C-alpha cells in the first residue's frame, strides 16, 4: 500500500500570552497508508484534534513537514490547500457544520457544484445515491432545521463523499450522537472504508476505535503508541473483545 | 462598573464604534454649522438692513421727471411714506469702463450705473457695514465685479466716452443691499459728488432715476404702488419692492444652509442605521452574555442600560467634538456671506444656537437606541444561553435551490440568494446606498439642469442663441425698428423674434388695479414649454407666469379672463397658458402683439435670435454690438451663466462635496456592514473553507450579494433624486416662479459613471474587508 500522508517531526505551538507558549504537538512522526481505517485516541487536551487539523492542512504546523500525496502542505498557499481539500479530502465534524441556509440536498451537492467542470445532473444523481446509501433519501428537500442530529451527521458524511475524496477526516463524528445513531454512522464509515477510501477519526469513544483497524494513542502532544487490528467484520461482531483489548492497551500506555 | 463594560466594548469593537462615532460627529458638525449659518444669515441680514436702510419701493424711471410732483405725492401720503429720495444714476456701457490692460466690462449682462451716496436711506456700504464715503478720484466697486474680475483695492478703473476720460482708484468694495446679488441685473458704482458732476458735464452715460420710498410700519405697499402709478408720476421702468431684495440677498446662503441641513439629517439617519446594524451584529455576538445577565437576575432595564450608556457616552463625546469643530469649518461655508452680507456673528448667540444640533442628535440617537433595545425584552434567558434554539425549528419556505440556478456561477448565485434569504439585514444597506446615490445624483442633476440650454425655459424664454437688449434712449423706437430690419436682411440669422415689455394696469383679484409687466410679440418663433395650456397666438389672448397665476398673484387658471387697461380702455384677455419664469421676481405675462403698447410705460425691448449653422457667433454678436451702441448683445448661455453664476459655482462645489461625502459614507458603511456580516458569518465561512472553497470563491459570494444590493440602491437613489429631488427642488423654486422643474439627466453620468464609481468603491472595500477576515485561523473557528 502506498502512503497517503507522511508526517515527520511535526510540532505545533500556540502563543498564549506574551512569552507563554503551549506546545500541543511534540515531534510527531506518522504515516497513513491509502485505504487504512485509523482512529486517534487519548485524553482531553492530548492533541488528537490538533493532529487531525494539521494533517489535513486546515492548520499549519509550527515545524516539521506534512506530505499529502506528494504535496508538502507547508509550502502551499491557503487557496492551494483549499483546492486540495475540495478535491481529495472530506471532513466530518462533531458539530456537523452544515451551511445553515442550504437544504439537505444542496448542502451535499455544494462542494461538487463549486468544483470545476461538473455536470449538474450527475452531481444530483450522485448526491441522491449518497443520501440513499446513508438512509436519509426522504430528507432530500428538507431544510437542515428539520432534521435530527443523527440525520444531520449523515448529511455531513454525504457532503464529505460527494467529490470522491481519497481520505475522510472525522473529528469526533459521533461525539454528539446517541448510541443508535453512533452505531449507524460507524457502520456507514466502515462501508466507506471497505471501498478503499482512507478514513481517519479522532475519538474519545473506545467503541468507535474498536471499529477501526489501526488505533493511535496520544498523550501530552506525543504519539505514544499504536495498535493494529484486523479489519472489523460485522458478521463476526467481536466488538466487545476489541474494545477491551484497546482499553487494556491504553491503560498500559498511561491512559 | 458600567463604565468598565463600555470601555471593554469600545476596545472589542473598535472599527464599528469608530465608524458610528464618525457619523455622529459629522452629523453634529454639519448640523451645528447649518444652525450657525442660519443664525449668521438672520443676524447679518438684519444688521445689513439696519445699516443700509433699503427702500421699500423703488420705481425705476428713464427720461424727464418732476420732483415737485413726487414731493406732493409724498406729502399727500404721509401716513404711509416715512421718507422719499430720488437717486440719480448714470448708466454707462461696460465697453466704456476699462481696467488693467485693455480689459473692459463689455461682456457683462449687468447694467452698470455710477451713483453718489444717498443722503436719507438706501445707503451703499463698505465691508464693515459703514456708509461709503468716497473721496475725489476714488471709486467703490460692487462686490459682484470685484469677484467676477478679481479686482483689488488700489487698482485703476478708467471711464472713457467721447472726449471724457477719467481714471478712478478703487478705494473700497460696495456692499449694496438692493443690488448685491447676481440675480438683480443692475450694479451701482459709488463715486464722489464732484466726479459725478464732471461726468454729467462730460455727458457720459444715460441718466436714470430710482424714485425710492421708505414706508412706515403697517403701510400697504401694493396699494401705494398703484396709487403712485395712477397719479401719473414718472414710472416707465419696473417697480421693485424691498422683500425682493431680501430674497435675492439671502437666496444663495439660505440654499447652502438648507442643503447642509439636509445632508446633516441624512447623516443622522445613516448613523442611526449604523447603530441598528451594529446592534444586530452585537446582539448576535452578545446573545450569550445577555442570557447570563438575565440568568443572574439583571432586569431588562439594567441590561439595556449597558448598551444605552455606550451610545450615550458616544453621542456626548461626538457631540462635543462636532460642536467645537463646527466653529472651525463654519468659515468655509460663510465666506460668501461674510463678503456680501456682513462681517461675523457676534456675541454668544452662535454658541447657544449651535448647541441645538448636538442636543437634537443626542436625543435622536438615544430615542432610536431605546426603540431598538426593546428587542432585548423578547429574548428569554434560556433562548439566549442556548442560542442555537433560535435557529432550530424555524421552517421558512426554502427558496432558490442551487439547481434552480441556470445562469450564474454557484458562488455568485450563493451571494445573490443570500440577499433574498436575509433581506431584513440587507435592506438597511439598500437604504444607505440609495441615500448615498441621492446625495451624489441630486446636485449633479441640478447642475446639469441649470447648465442645459433648456433651462432658459424656467427664465421665461424659449431656446435661442443670442439675446439683444435695447437700453432706453431717445432713439429707442427707431433703433428697435432698424434692428429688426437688419436682422430680416441678415443671411446669417436663421430666425428672430422681437418683444416689447410694457407695464399695464391689470385688475387684481380684489377688483382694484395693479401694474403688470406684459411682454408682447410672436411667441411661436422660440416656443416655451408651458406648464398648462399654450402661448397666446391671437388677439385677446394672454399667458401668465406661474407666480402671476398663483393665488399670491392674480389667481387665474387657463381659460379665465384677465382685464387689462390699454390706452384708457378695458380689454378682456383670455388666459391661454401658464409658464414658469424666475426672472423679474417671477411675475410676468405674455400677450399677442395686437395688444399694442403702453407707450408711457415701455420697460424694455428684447430680440432673440438663432444663427444659421456655421455662422461665427462671436463675430455676429460683435457686429450688432458695434452697430447699436446702446444695445447689450449676449450669448444666451453667457447671460444665464452670469445671472445664475454664483449659484452654479456653489452647486459645482456641492456636486464635488456630495461625491466625496457619499464616497466616505459608502466606504465606512460598507466596511462596517462587511465587518458585521463577516463576523456573523464567521462559522459559515470557516465551514466553506474547510470544504475546500478558496478565499476568492467566498469573496465572490459577498461581492456578488453586496453589489446586487448596491445596484438596487443605485436604481432607487437615482429614481428618488429624479422624482423626489425634482419635486423638492420645484417646491423650493416655486417661490421664485418655477413650479415644475424637469431635471435634465446626462445618462452616461447618472447611469454609468456614478454607478461605476460606487461599484469600484464598494468592490474594493469588500475585497479588503474579506482579505482581513479570511486570514483568521480556520481550525480555531471550527472547533469553537
């Protein structure tokens, strides 16, 4: 498998007050391979989300380098980074972050419609297919104020997938959802991963991590350990064992 | 505590607070200046009036006159007349008055007279409002000429006519209550009695007389005028009353004051709208804080106080600054007044009167804020703390889905649909853009209208190339005939028409007789635009000027009859039309030539003519000027410019000022609005950026939306200035005799150049605002 992201010695520092700095990421080295389903765990403030934003180019590292499919993100201008995000990346957020004044279908289609050389009809077909896949096709023309949290997160996933990205980043995508919705979303993400799309999630929920095949553990800005597991199989459903194994591993690494 | 909150608030919203502050200061500054101008104007007019003691009735007359008969008339009307004095004038052709190297007053449309200071009243003053006392060999020159020809004290003026030649040293400015304004067509130069005697001996110029009356309080001026004429006393020239001089003197400064007040009011409106904008933005940002304040038990009144105090402090500080600054800038506005009317407003009156503006602005702002702040009552603590609730559950109809877009790029479409979806927010901006456009276009239209050849319509004359005025001389009837024959045979003249104006007794609405100046001739040659009806075409027809037809005049409409006394016989004339005329106090009339003349009271002879294409106008004018020595030959455009010159120059400054003020307001408001909008949309922008939209694409959305709003604002502004402006201007001009002025629009200026300037200004402002905002760190916004 080829590498999709290569991060070398990345550091992220934030200036708080005059002379005071917060060192959020400390010399993190990481390689993500194409098609991997990765989760990042760790206590609050360990730098999980910061890592995600820096790997996706939404934030810039203070030192070190992040290479995404051959592009050194640090050397790119904001608008070049935006183009890469539009074409190759998809994002799912805990707060969902949909555009308030667009309907469900328009939110999903929007990233495709602002891309160059798109055929509107094809975009519409694709969006409908995604809505169907995530089970919210009936909401197509609804406004986002008319949907529940779980439904909205599915809209977010559809939007992330509309441009056929190479990687999906998720920042606590199930953080604000009930257990049923969480299950549904995880199953959709599993399906996406099985099609060969790389998925990288930040989570504090061991149930979410148990569905992935590689778990990274962060503490105090350091990437302290990683655990590889075989792909999760719904038919087999060994979630409980996977969860326990991850918990033990985290405790062992200082959780 | 409150002060601390206000201080922090200032720090947090520097740009918005400063912008609103600037608007309030400007509004106070202009308001105070305008009050000051008006106070100045009233005080200087009264001081000027007191020092100059102008006549209440001035009867102009040329030719023989009998002072004894006038004295008897005065004696007989003692209960009405306080004083009478007859001023003798020597009217000299501008060609004969020279200054500097080979310059003369030849081109002026003004009648120039040399006079000696009166002894009883109607005094001509110096710039200190002291009676002029001109020494031998010296001359005091009217302010109008000092300005027009940039003359200075100490320069020489030479009068040459025939064998007579005399050099005068300019010793002073002549401030003349009766003839200061460019709107009155005569100007008086004051010389020493000895020099005047020499001129008489040298047979220089033509003698004219101003038979002047100073009336007692409560005297009936109109009745006295009629009685004077009925007594058969000398009266072959027009009669001018004191209130006309007052209007002429105050007109240009009053116009400026009114325009400044108008701009000041617009600024107060804009400041209020900005506060509303600010509040809309703040309430959104501060929603949680309001919730916390409510939750910990602060009453609505206390919370409002926090906001209100901020604007109270702001209005007080801005009011003080604007008030103080007004005393610095007032000089810019009153230079014309200082020169023509008086030196300066004295005493503490101006300080007191100027306080009206800041107090008014303060009250307006506080009342307006109180009104907006009522919204706080509607917000519950829970709603405020969980601000998302406010968004949830609102199921408005979804309009403009993205797939409906057939013509635009998706980002441009997003911008345009945003305007529709948040129209409440944008409508403020539309209003502001419309007001700014109005500020630019109204003076521009005014300027273009006054500058256009069609403006002569409002001066009671049709569109023509040249106007020839014949001055009253002994040979005037022959000259007039000869001029017409000459024009008839001139191949360079395409068409011409001759008019004679004489004064006729006309029965007024009370059934008594008034004198009315009626112009006779063929009015089909240079047709006028009539407000109602048409020009008189045959015997028994008359048309009246608007002021004459109005209730203040004869109170007639088209179809009514007017009784005119012609050579002792009463004739009934039918009113065929009503036209606009701002000359001669607005009260004129036109009748068919068959009406004949009132030989004793012919006022003036005028010929209008058009030249054939390719004929050199200047050469032709020179030809007739040389042929008829007593004639005044003027290019119509020149005539208009000299008559309205002062006002045109002031308008020019107002057009430029309007563009600068509107430009400033637009930049500030657009920046303020964008800052508010971008901060309101911060999270939405971050979402779009996270999806992969470039800053350019997002910028496109805002530019498209705002420009659409601007275009709507421009259209409204232009239409408002065309219709509302036209209406307001006509209303203002009604008192002068023009009730329906149609603006001349120069399409490329109103619909292309001005909008283009505004679009560029707004476009650049939005781009700069967006650039500053998009620099913000994306992940911080997304993660809250």
